[in-house]
C-alpha cells in the first residue's frame, strides 16, 4: 500500500512530463497536471 500511495504522489509530475514530451503546449499541460494533483490530494 505504501508503494502505491508514493507512486500516486508523483502522478502529476508524470502527467506533466508525458504531455510535454508528446508535444502539448505548457499552457494546456500545466492546468491538466494541476487538476491531477488536486484529485491525488483529495484521495
């Protein structure tokens, strides 16, 4: 359980990195990563 919880905390970073690597603009990728971070923080 500890590994999954630790992995979830890094999920917004992976989302942001993945979107930036795939070619999305930072103005689109950053808010999506922020929403992901909010959802992870609520869990």
